[in-house]
C-alpha cells in the first residue's frame, strides 16, 4: 500500500499527495479497513457505465423520451413527432441511422461513427418507447446471453 501511494505521488504530483494524506488519516481512523476500498477505487480503470458520460446519460435520455411520450406535443418535440408516427416510422429511422453508422465506419471516420452512433442510440430508444419495450428487458436478454458463444447462441435461435 505504501509503495503504491509513493509511486502514485511520484507520478501524479500534488493531487496524489493529497490522496496519500487522506488515506493515511483514513487508515489511522479505521485501522486500515477502509483504505483498500479507496485504493481500489482510485486505481481501477473506469468502466463505460461509470462517470459523467456513462450509462447514466442513457438513463437520462430514456427519461426524456418517456417525458416526451407522456406530453405528446408533436408541434414542439421531434421525439413526440416520431412516436406519433408509430413504430414503422421509428423503425425506418433506426435503419437509416444504422446505415449511416456503417457508412462512417466503412470510410474510417471516427467522429462520424461517434455522432451517428449517438443518433442510432436515440432512435433505437424511441423505437423501444413506441413498442413498449423497456431497457431492462433488453439488458436482461444481454445478461441471459452472457458467457454463451455467439455461434452457440445463434444456433439455438428458432429457425424461421
């Protein structure tokens, strides 16, 4: 632990020195029990669902779409307009945006992929809202598939 904090202080400077001081105080107050959690949270990599621009942003987007759906004012809201047009129009927009992501990727345009992916996620969420699909249902399906080989999972799907 001390080696980690000393190394961190050498690399990170003043910010780490403050952290080192806080960790020492915390260790003294708790007998060291809480320090492991602080060190773990400070050195592990940030995951995609954490931080200011993580999955919380998708939760906010979903809440906004639900609010627009409840308000239903298509004169002021693109989302309400799409929802009023029905699942067919929402599905069409998802298809358009997915195609735009694919085109940007094929052209190796990073910024284009980022921007078109944001459009795709938005329109996918609107489609879900139009169909009464909740994000938790999609996440549950992802969880069900976790640990399965994609080849095995696909082979297990019903043939149509």
